[in-house]
C-alpha cells in the first residue's frame, strides 16, 4: 500500500499527459508520416485524404488564388475563395489550409459549420459583425475591425456579416487540409433528395406551406 501511495501521483501525471496528447491528436487532421505527400487528385483510390503522386513540382505547393478579391454580386453578397488541398495538392497530409472571404456592404457569410476544422480569421479591410453559438445555445459575438483576429471553434455554427458601408475582406486559416463547409440554411432547405417538409415544419414550428416557399429559394437553378 505504501508503494502504491508513492507511485500514485506519478500515475496521475502520466495519465494527464496521455489525455492531453490524445486531445491534440484529435484536434485536426492525422499527423503526417513522411516529409510530403502531394495529392494525386486524379486517383480513384478512396482513403482518408488523397494518395501521393510519384512526380511533383514546386507549383504543387503554391498558388495565387487568394491574391485577388472575389466577386460578391450574388445572393449573399459574399464569396469564399478556398486555398485547400483541392487547389494546392502539396497540402495533402499537412493539416492546414486557408481561404479568402470578400463581403459587399451588407454581405453575409451565412450561418455554417466546418466539421473538420477550427477557423481563425484576420480582417484585411473593413469591419464585420461575427459570432458563433455554443452547444449550450450561447451566442459569442462582437464587431471586429481591420487588423483584428477572431476564432471560430471546430464544429460550432458561426457567421460573419458586413454591416458597414464599404467592402470588407478577411483571410481565414484552418487546421485541416479540407475543412468542409455546411451552410445551415442550404443544408436543410436545399439538400438532394430534400428533407421532408413535415420534418422541417415541426422543427421550425412553421407551416408546411412556409417550408415549401423557403425550399423554392434554395432549389438548384436550372
């Protein structure tokens, strides 16, 4: 018993360290097992990531995709330009990616989630009203300005809106090569096949006719 009492604190410390390391391992993409693995985007092999190309070039590791503002003349008045593994194959297995988001005055990056990554944005110009909602339904929100950063935890619903009179833009960083995005409204009202209207009507406490009217706004353009 005495020996156990002496070793017990050490056991607790070891278990705590294992828990911390385990949490880190689950915080983003799996750790890479080699220097690089440039994605072969043409491969039909399915795995958690992309197979590696045998031949690669410097161009696989760079892009100018974020250098120019995106067109914001659309329904939401915003545009997300991604710099992820689909456009930069050299990001495969590295667990990082970026994006640029441009907003017209009044533009919104509507409520959405990233199932595979935490997001951190840096305001290039303008100002934004941003926020995320915890699983306890608590809204964490503030106005951010040029030069400021803000973090959206992984998997939580979040949004950004430009309530200013001039365009705004941010650069976003993610701890995943392919964060994924699910827009709440589009996912629920524009899925294919569609979510049953009676399910949405009951969930939102509205009539089926109202659900159909909302679905019509999110229907794919023909």
